[in-house]
C-alpha cells in the first residue's frame, strides 16, 4: 500500500486503487488467449500485519494441466507487465 506513497493522500489513493480498480489490470493468459479477471476480492487485515490477500477468479476452460500466466499491467507495481507462470494443476476448480 505504501508503493510510491509520500503522503496520507497517496496512501488513500493506493488503498482505493487496490480495493476497487486493481481488478481491471489483472488478466489470465492461456494458450495465447487473454481473459479478464472475473471476480476479485481484496482482504485487508486489521491485526497490524502488512500482509494483503487478493482472491481472483477467471473463466475456466477444459485445458487440463496447462500452464497459464497471470498478467498484471499496473503502473503502480511496475512499468512493465508482470507475468506469473502458474500450473493449472495447482489451482482450485469451482463448479457452480
């Protein structure tokens, strides 16, 4: 939350961004297809710890065991996109 924060106003802007706007900068790339983040929840802990948790959900495909990339295109984090390689075998599958 303190990334590039030099004042309380900056901290509040970061808090708002990560609570509500960050979802728009997160994507999932699978097999060359880029999908937006469908569900997003930011957990803030009031216990004084610095940890932050983001719960993300993307549209599921039937590609079993494929590697996917979570892509974050946020100037608040990096000037370049952040690409995180994840094996789908390690992701939970929620059937509704």
